[in-house]
C-alpha cells in the first residue's frame, strides 16, 4: 500500500505490466441499493430533510447489497482481478464508504472517490482497467435516474464498459463470455 501511495495512479501501470486484470466498479446502484433507500426516505422524510438525510452517513451505512452483487464481485476477485471501487461521492464519505464495503464483505483493493460522475473519466483513463461496471446514471435523488450519456460514450471509446442494469445474476452466468471478450 505504501508503494501505491507513493506512485499514485501509476501503480496501476505496474499491475498491468505484471498482467493482473483490473475491474473498476461503481458502488451506488451497482452494488449498493441506494434507490431503495431513497424511495423509503422520500415517503418518510419531509421534503426539507429528504436530501440531507438521503446523503447522510447514517443512511449510507444502511444501504442494502443488491442481489448477487457480492457473489459477482467475488467471482472477479477469484479470477485474479484487482477490485477498484470508483464512486462519485464527496470525500467526507470516504470512511462510511469503506466501512460499508467491509461490513458487507466486499474485497477492496482500492477505493477512489470523485466529486461527480464526469471526474470518473480522468481516473479511468489513467488506470486503463480491463473492465468497468457502472450504472452510469445520475439524478437518483429525484427518484428518476437518467443515463449519463456523455459519460457512457466517452468511456466506451477507449474502454470496456458494462452498463449495469441490476443484472448481477446475468454477469455471473455470463462471466466467461464477458471476460473472454476483454482479453
């Protein structure tokens, strides 16, 4: 870890040199069921407190794991993928994000938080992962997620992006086909 800290993102070039595979995975609505939490809060919280509560540490730690997400991530890990979590969350949520991953037994090789979805592109371009799994949505707080079309088209130009559609079971069942395509 000290090597990684000193080298910044260039540590991933070393990993690629040794032919390790890298998976970058989003968290909210990709492995963590943020939408379920938002829908419950939308009904129970006043409109004034809804946003504050929905993006609070107390709420984030309670997010449920999406069906088959842990099994899917563990399948990548058991096939020698380095798991890098890349999420658009403010830095103040770094500890709760890591705690949530640990609490739910997700493997963590690295955790990177960026301020917004467009900032993920810089990280992805620098790391050059073998595969990215991301729901590629924004506007969740309005309970009407919209596809981040600019993000999708930009990332797909140079990277293997699997746009997540609540389909961990499909990913698990088609793991070999997905990973063979990227080799």
